[in-house]
């Protein structure tokens, strides 16, 4: 018994020491996260991140490739940062996005009465570390959604509106969380309606640059959103819904155990935190709706775990309402173990740097055999149907960032494509002009890419309304979209 008490005293002393130094602990969390996310980007060279760099190159440096279905904020930030950081802009973006998330956690902790250092320790579970920055858009969206909810909690509708708009231009899935504005309602009906009106007004005001961009380029203020919705929803692949991602909830078990060990008054807090739990539970429910509605995408190979990540995040936030400072040591250990597990998972991915060099060598060999050069530019129409490992494709500045493209179509049904060669799992196909020009490897002429979308939408500005209607068959929404489009044109 004495030994148990002595061990408990040692742990309490260690926790007290850490708590006194919690500013340094938070700094370690931040630096470790930035380093991890940067290494993750290097290991995986994930297409979703690369395409944001290519989009940034298109927006700011005359690049020729652009996917208009992507939300714009990340590409905009990378493009702005490229003027100061050049080819390292993506790492600057990772640092900025991570820092914004830490700020968001701070404001959440202040609004909900949670210790931010303890929360940071527990929020970075292995799944979060693996998926939060891998696709580029998740971490900024999480940050702005947290800020949005924090401002709702403290009844500041103008800030809530601004942060919701920022979340929307980070990832369009944020639109699902708009109903959380209803928590601005309280016993005073007039003030409640006023708060809702202010929040909506500030959302629209903050989105003016987004609307202006779409109006100028596509002659429709929601074209890029409609394009994203059209391309990323409505597909039918049968019953593809999977429960596998629910394994993420296992990370809540050690958190719950820590609460039971270090917060004997957790039950008493339940009633006092009833509103807070309701807000976060509603957010978790909306996140679950995103996961379920995204299920058709799983058939295309999209990682379903990242769609469940928001559910796990809000479940963690619900548990955080019962944290206290005695849990900092447990949270720090949780963070360290999560970092080790996530790093192992990242390094075990098939596209780590070792495999990348082999694939790059094979691709260069194929390109040289076909065109007597390895310096080619890869183009496509609306989606790149290939696995793209080009190291210099990560560079947002400079003329030819596509020096070493690796083209891998896999099985191709379209007979218009002809196989020029394959090596080490890499397939080099050609189409049309690509038979004679290394610039088109493979190609569907640039006029059929983003330029075609621009020309098509300008010729028929209601095209976005048609795409919207095909996914949300509401006559009211389509008529409203059409009316606004006619007025603005």
C-alpha cells in the first residue's frame, strides 16, 4: 500500500512539475507536430497535398494545371507563402496551419473551461496525426470549426460567422456544421434572432472574395462549390458503407480511464456541463452524417478513416470537459505514444521515400525510351487519372515543376489510350498528340481542362445551378440559384 502511495506521489510530483512548465510542453507539442507533418508530407507525397501546390502555382505563378473542385484557402495560402519561402512554401503552410489549430484549441479551452495543455496532449491521437494534414484541408477546417463553435459558446455571432466562412473555403464539408448556429438561441427570442442574423450576415460578408472569384472567372458565384459537390457526391457503388473506421473510437478508452483515475468529480460536472455536451454531441452527430454520406467515395479508394476523424475529434472534446490539470502527464504520454504509432504507420506506407526513388527511376527510364528525355509536363482535363510521385511537383514556384512525372493509369478501358511501355509497376500511356510530344504525357489538351470549365460556365452561367440540382434536387434551390445568377450577369 505504501509503495502504491509512493508511486502516486511521484506521479503527482511529475505532473505538477510539467504543469508549471506547461508553456514549454505546449511548445514541444507544436514543434513536434510541425516536424511530424512535414516528414509525413515528404514520405507520402500525397496527391491531395500536391494538387494544392499545383493549384497555388496556377493562381500565382502561371501554372497550367488546376482542379476547380478543391476548396481554395490552402492553395491561396501556399501561393502567398511561396513569395517568401519559394519551394519550401508547403512546409510554411504546414507550420501555419498547425499553429492556427493550436490557437483554435486555446480559444476552445477558454470558451468551454478546459485546460488547453491537457487537451492538446489527448487530441493528437494516431489517426489525427496520420490524417490531419495528409490531404491538406482537414487541419485548417478543424481549426476554424473549433473557433466557430467557441464563438457560438460565448455568443459572439460576428466572429462565429467569419470562422465558419474560413472553414467553408478550407473544406466544403464544413457546410454540414451550419446548423450549430441554432445554439446561438436562448430564452431571449429577439436577441437570439439578432445573433443568427448577424452570424449569417458575417458569413456572407466574409465569403465576398470567394463569390467575387467565382463570378469573375466562371460567371457564377458558387461554381467551384457546385463542381465539388457534383464530382464528389451522388455516386452509387452499392452498399459500400464500412464500420471499420469506428476503430478510431478505441483511442477514447485510455482517455476515459485517465478521467476516472484523475477526476473523481466527473459525475458532478455532467449536469453543469450539460449545454456544452449538447453542443459538442450535435457537432459529432453532424460529423457522423458527413462520414455516412461520403461512403460512396470509399469504393474509389479514398481513406474512410479521415471521414470518421471529425467524429473522434468531437468525442474527444466531449471527454475533455472532464479534464483537470492532474492529467497533463497522462496527456503528454498519450501524445508521445501516438506520435510513435503514427510515425510507424506513415513509414510503413507503400509510397515512402525508398519506393519513391525506385518509381522515379522507372518513370524516367520509360520517358527516355519513349521521348529521349525525362523532362516532361503532365496535363489532364478535370482529374489526374494517374499516380503522381514527381519530387519536384512539390515545388510551388519555378517554371517546370514536373521534371520527373510518373504516369500510372493502371487498367484502362478506353481504347483511345495506347501503352508505350511499363516498368516496375509504372505504365506509360499516350493519347492523341502525346504520341509525338513529351509535353503531353498523357494529355487531354489544356483547352479541355480548367479553361474548358471556364469557357463552358461563361457560355452558360446556370451550369453550376444544373450541377447543384443534380445532387440536391430541390426546385426552390435551383430557382434561387438561377435567379441570383441572372441578376449578377
